[in-house]
C-alpha cells in the first residue's frame, strides 16, 4: 500500500498544514487547496507514554512520535512497529481506519520507493 496523507496548501504563502481549518494558520489567508503527501518523513522526537489520558488508559504504554513530513508539515502520531524508534529515522504514516485523526508510523526505507 502506498501511504498518503491529505494536507492543505495556502495559495498565498504556500504553507502546508495537516489541520482541517478554514484559513491558513500562518498568514490567515482563506484560500486553501487540498494536496496529497506521501506520508513519509523523519522522526524529530518521541516519547513513551506510561500514564495516558483516561480514555486511552487501556492502550498504554505506547510511543508518541513527532515527525517532520517530507514537504514541510509536522505530524503527531503513534509508533506501530515493535522495534525501537530513534530520532532521525525515516518513517511512513498510515491513517487509522477507525480513528481518522490518528496516524500510525512505521519504519520506512528510502530504497522501498524503488521496489514498488
Ligand atoms: Zn498562508
């Protein structure tokens, strides 16, 4: 499966955002265009959540990632792989089919792109 994410690009300042807002968060312009991103990016930071909010207590512990997506926007998501994650690692995102606001990240190798 080819990962992809929906984002919005501001026509005025070209800023990409994953948020579903009606105006650009950076410049306030209302002219946003839907674009698809590969969902591939680089781990900026992560943490292991041992004490989650009440509604997620059955899912702890889990690893939360901050990922700089190729193309600009930063995404927050969860680590789907069983192995360790590290800062600078290449990962790909997949949206949760039951929770559209939740992204799952897994290890991605840039050499994978050539084998598809
Ligand atoms: Zn803008």
